[in-house]
C-alpha cells in the first residue's frame, strides 16, 4: 500500500537524543497585576545577577557562551518540534492504516453485494423462465373451448373432472412460481440497493483514505524536515561547544596570568610591610637607645649635683639657700615623650573612591552557561568612562603600571590603620594623575575611570590587602 511505503521511507531517519515533548495543557487563573509585577521584578533581578556574573569573565568567553546558549535553545526547540512531528506522524500513520482497513472492508462488502446482485439476478431469470414456460403450457391446454368441448364431445364426466382438477393444479403451481419470482425480485432490488450503498461507502472510504494518505505523507515530510533540522543543529551545537571549550581553556590561562600577577603584587606588599616593620623596629630601638642615653645622662647629672651638695654641706653649716631649697623640692626632669600614631577604629575613615554604586561584590563567580568558577578579587564600582577617582584615605603611591589583565593599575599604601597595614589597588583606569612615591590626601583625585585590560566596560575594580593578604573590600568600604 502507498501509505505503508511512505512510512517505510520516513522511518529511515534515525534520531539520536530526541527530547520527549510534553503536550499537557491546564487551565490556570489569570495572574493579578501585583503578581505580574513581582514576576517581572524577579526576572529583572535574575537578569541583573546573571549580567553581574558575566561581567567577571572575558568578552570572548561570554560571546562563546552566548553562542552556545543560543545553539542549545534552538536545538531544544528543534527536538521538541521533532518530537511533535514524530507524534503527528505516528498518529497520521495510525489513522491512515485505520482508513485503509475501512476501505478494504468497504470493498469486501461491495464485492459481496455485487455477488448477491448477480446471484439474485440469475435466480430471478431462472424463475422467470420457469414461470413463462408454465404460463405458455397452461395457456395452450386450458383454453375457453374446454368448457364447450365437455358438452359437444363424447367426453366422459370423469374426464372433465380430471381435466378441471389438472387445470386447477397448473394454476396453483403457476401462482406459487409467481410468488417466488416476486420474492426473488424483492431480494434482487435489496441486493442492488445494498450494492449502491456499498459503492457509495467505498467511494467515501477511498476519499478519506486519500486524505489520510496525503496527511500522512505531509506529516512524514514534516518529521523528515524536523529530523534534518535536529541533525544540522546538533552539528552546530557541537561546534559551539568546541569553541566554548577553547574559550574556557583561554579563560583558565587568563586566570593563571591574573593569579600570578595578584600573587606577585601580594609578595611585593608583604616585602614592603616587612621593610616597614623592620624600619619601625629600628626606629623604636633607636628611640629606646636615645631614651636610655637621656636617662643615663640624667642620672649622672643627679649624682654630680648630689656630690656638689654634699661638699657644700661639709664646708658650711649654713642654712640652705632659697635656690637650693627650690632645687631640692622641684621634681626630677624627664625626657620628652615620643609621639605615636593613635590607633584608628572602625573602617579607618575610608571613603568611596568613586561616585558610583557597587555593581559587583568580592567573591566567587559561576559562569551561568559554562559553569566555571572565577574569584572576583575585588569590588566593582559602576561609573562612566572618565569619571574621577579619589584617594579613599591618606597614603603613598607605591606602584603604577599597566597589566594585560588589570589594565592601568595604581597601588596606595595607607600604612598602619587600626593596627593593620592596609593597601588598596585601582584597576582598569584610563589614566592616573599621580606618580610613584607621591603622598596623597584623602579625597584627592588620583585618576579617571576606564576599561583597560580584561574589562567588559568602564568601571573601577578596587582591591584591598590587609597585612599583606587579599581581603574583601567591604571591610573598609
């Protein structure tokens, strides 16, 4: 049958990994305006969070991820379409088979009706010939002269009775034949009517079967196109995955470079802190030595004064003079106290380095598509390109240079703040207006926001080290 051949051709397509399509429908109450607003806000929040996550990765990686996500979405839709087309093809195939069966049954019924008509026509014709022969014979033997002949001929009364009985028998037999002929004619008409109905049924069944065959072929063609689309998109998705894998590998290498840079900076900060601590210890030792020398000098002076006073007392028994009395009653002199830097509490009085909100905090980031982790080692402030950056506290510029990852960098040493050595770094700037070794004051402009290095847009990436270790900037900002 043509439908079966069509399905055999359609069945040649082998589909790998087809996702089942659920077609369940349900009626739900219409959401209120508040519910829709809340859902919109949730969607916007998820979109913003996703954007913040993506901003921590390279533009190339994000582009590869977007391409992969688009490919996956198209492949998912294509697989759903294929599942629907496959289901439609199966349904059309089943309906085609059903109509083909109905057509076969109708044709069988029509053939039987045709046989019934032929048989009834044969029987009617046979019965009609018998009736005709009987009528002719009766007509020949049972004429109007039979009654007259009974009176004018030498016929016995018994003969007449016999002939009359024979004539009645012939008449009854003829009537029975006529009745049978009538019954056969009724059956023939019924058979012909049944044949006509069967012919109509076959015609209708043939039309339905043709329609279902057309639908079946269309469904098969649609399934074939869906299968081809899935096959093509699988190849596209495979290429997108390969490209994304390359970008992931490049991103990991980039992270190694950034980690190496961060580690080198941390080591320099730690060496500087160690040098500062050594210098402070040396200064403290020098101050202690000076204090000891002053104390020793004072003690020697006091001993000399005591000796002089004892000599004067032994040579004279006079009353001590007013000056000596004052000297004896005056308190002992002490060295001047050394000024120390008072400890600073809280966040050390650090102010925001740029006029903009925090757009991305410190911490780990998971790429929403590629599922790789990255440490966001600072705090991002959203600001326009060229916006001024200010020193958040007094400090000294210790480094200023360009790095492929962090772009234009500047590092400030704020010294001992609240018992901890604090260092801050500013990244991705378009340029800086202060140089190494320069002392800056809180609120002083040190540079301007940019997007140099590995950056997806203008912003300030602020980093903080405390006692030489990288910490969350929110500790101070």
